[in-house]
C-alpha cells in the first residue's frame, strides 16, 4: 500500500491544529517531514507512528 503524502493544510486538518504549529515543529525537527522542491510534505503513516509514540510517553506518566 502506498503511503499518502499530506500538505501542511491537510495535516493541520488531520491533527486539528494550526499550520503555524506545524511550521514550528518542522523548524525544530520535532515532526517527521519531507521537503520536496521547497514544499513540505508529511507521510501519513509516519505521522501516525509519531503520534502513537508521543501518546505512549504520556500514558507512562499516568501509569496507564
């Protein structure tokens, strides 16, 4: 199965956050991203894995 690439706008809708936050994360290399001919793209599968890894660390804090 091919992995879908998302634009900043699509990712902000998917995550329900502002595009400005995504640009901030990219500038600090917090989120996995690709720059293709100067345009940012995000692999949906990698974003899902990244999100899951962030949730695990939060679960550990609360002992879930």
